[in-house]
């Protein structure tokens, strides 16, 4: 293997900015600030907590941190209801502290990505408050989607759109004199009024917010709900089967012009600043349109995350992802989890291991041990694929979804608005266990005055960072080794893969001449190819057999016995 050192590898880590293509292979760690680490002991994660744990992230081997919204917010949707885009919520810290954090991370070779929420604001945002205070037809209301109701006395919603958090997408206002007034649109909760992106103020304000953060040295922005900003001004009902670009509130063609302007803005900085889209779209070619060279740099690949633990399905997702990205020249991203979806350990242990918001239900049983094996295997699979990789905090600890949180402590509007049908997302947002044998597991400092904002299960004593550091084959050590190998091998990250012949329930591919990844989805061990040395495996493969639900990374030694073929399942290979 070549010893060439890529920018971004251990040797050059201090020089953030030295590699303008860094994002094509980066490992980006998602910090959900509220639940990462609590510095001031109030039970809520904060910037002081993140600063105290930066070395942990450096040791893990990540290239960048994406922070979920840290702005002033009433937290009606965990911070995705922003009241001031230029200030940090006092529960988290201050702007000055965010600036320090960005610098400290940079000194450790870690870039920072902030979360921009352009589709909607908090109902406490000064613009919305001004809109409520001003009458129908006012310029203040024109920045939102206020509309008279239908029917007698305007009692019916302007159309039948449904919120992404269940229930109606419209809420009726009261006039200053107390009489029922106009309705306003919110594709999420009623505390998140949608902005009108045809309005010049809305565009100018968000461009100013982008500059505000890019001027503070952030390396990029994650764009929340990036496919929703533009609406058909006629507000028609949603057709049963809208054709491409025909949906009245999703993936409208006018959006591309917004992102082209943002790209010019990002490119006006001399070092590379990136735009990452949160784009949930079933049509992968429409998805890829956002990644044309003059639009966003990358977008989360949710198709991979939504697939069940099944070789054919995952292979299909990998193939279609790579095929859709190739024509636009963008690298794919690989995402196993985030703050919105069921944690992989739990999902992969469920009878139906696919993910969809629409079908997620509370109380689905999971074989956590099986799920954890598969999550380990999935990590090696995802990290070996061409492109960049996202890790959601706690994924590297193998945390499961906490499905037994007390119902009266749940905060997620997805749970609240669905009347409990949807379990909501609190279960993947439980504060991290760092050390010790009981809650708060080092999440809050000794002598903390507040309990963690969501209770941590006692069983997490085995999953703390401290405990896993001591355990050679822990998930944390697997992730650390995986990221170290990924960073030091230039063939990983951006590039191509070559599928190798294998049985149907095995995925095997090469990256260049010197790297092979094999995942065994079958129910029996498979023999690893000869002529390869084992770099890393998600389960014990030291006898030359890869157990079921496991992945291995191999280095072919160019031995004449290695011909690129792999055997199918072998019974009794223990
Ligand atoms: C995105 C966020 C999610 C949030 C929603 C509304 O999907 O990831 O957490 O609730 O947008 O802003």
C-alpha cells in the first residue's frame, strides 16, 4: 500500500483548510448539543460540555463536527424553531463561546458545520411576532404564508395539506381584537411558521445569516428541510401522484436558483466552504439535481439508511446512489443514523429493519444483541463505501433507541402531534453516557443541580466511553480503528468501488487493488478469501471465517491464490 499522506490525515490535521476537496471523503460527526455533554450542570448539554470533549472527537478521528441548531430557540422542536439565527441559546452558551469552540476545534484539525433552518422560523421570531401584530395584507405578513380560511366565516383551512409532524399544516390566528383571523402555514409544528421564499427579505436575510456564520470560520452549513422552501403560490391540493416538480410544496424547480446563489456565496470564500442538503426525496435523480456542480456540495443519502438489513436491498441502494451521483460529479454520503431516526442497533434488530417515518410505530420489539452485531457490520460497510461518512453521536457507542422513556417526559412534537402513534425521536436523543456506573454517567459534572433532560437507562453503565475504552472489542474501539484505517488509506473515501463475485447474501467489493470489504448477511459463517490479511472485522474472524451479520476489511497481498472470488456460506466454519 502506498504510504502517501493525504491532506486530512494525521500528519496534516492541524492545517485545516489545506485541502479544498476535504468534504469529498470527510468523516463528519453530528453533535446534538442538548445531549452531548453538560458543562454547567443543569442537565442540558451545552457548548462548555462540547469544548471539554473535543479531544474525544479528535481521538475518535473525525474531520468535522456538524452541530444541530444552537441558536436562541423556545425548543418547541429541539432548536429547529429558531428565534434568532445570530445568537446562541443561553442554555447552550454564548456567541463568544461558539467562536472559541470553532477555533479550538480547528486547532485540533476539526472543521465546524452549522445547521441553517431556512424553511421556517420560531413563532417567537421577531418577524412572526410582527406579522401577527400587523393586519391581513400587511408587508410583515407577506414574509409568511398567511391566508384567509375557506367556507363560511373562513372556518376551514385554506387547503388540506398535512404537517410533517401529523395533523393540519395550518393554524388560525386571532385578530388583535380577539376575533378569528387568517390562517398561517406550517409544514412542521404550529410553532414553526413557514417562510415565503418568493419574498426578497427572506432571501436576503438567509444570505446574511450564511455570511454571518461563514465569517466566523465555519467550514460549511447543513441546510434543514432543503427540499421544502418553495411553494406553489396558488396553494393547490396535493395531487395523488404528482409528476417531477409538480408537488406544491416539495422539490420545486425554483429552489435550484436559491441554492445556485448560495453556492456563489460559499465560493466567495477562498478556502472551501460547503453546503450540505437535508433532502428527503424518493426520486434519486431529482435528489441528484441538487448536487449539480453549481449547487450543493453534498446531501444526506437517506435511501441507504431507510433500507432493511438485506444484501440485495443494500446493494441496490449503493448502486443507485453511485449511479445517480456520478453524472453530477458529487460524492455520495453514507449515513446510518441521525437525531430523527431510530438508532441502528434497535432498527437492525427489528423484524422489519427498514426505516420510514410514515410506518414507524411505538413498542416494536427488537433483538438488541442481533441489532448491535449488524450495526457493527453496517459501520464497516458504510465506512468503506465511496464518499463521505456521517456519524451521529452515540452511534460509535452502539447506543440503542431508548424505547421505554416515561411518556410524560417526551418532548418531541412528532410524538405529541401524532397522539402517541409515532413514538417520536426522543429515544435517539438521550444524553450520552461518558463514565461511571449510574446516571448522569459523566454527562453532567459532579455536583450537578439538574438531572439529564431525558433519563438515561441504567444498562448504559456498560456502554459508557470509559467502559468501552477498557474493552478491546467494544463498538468505540471498532469505530476508532475503522476511522484510523479509513484516514490513512487514500483509496478509501472518495473514489470508485468494484463489486467482487460473491454469494447472494454476501456483499463484497474492492477499493483499488489493496482493499476489500466483505459483509456476510447469510446465516452461516463464510470463509474469507486466502491471500488477504485481515485489517479489521466487526466480529471475531481470526479463524479465517466471517460470522453471519459481520463485516471484514481485508488487504489482498497479491498472492497468486487470491483471484477476487469469494466463497458462499460454509456450514460449520467455526
Ligand atoms: C429536519 C430536522 C428535524 C426537524 C425538521 C424541522 O428534518 O432534522 O429534526 O424537526 O427538519 O425543522
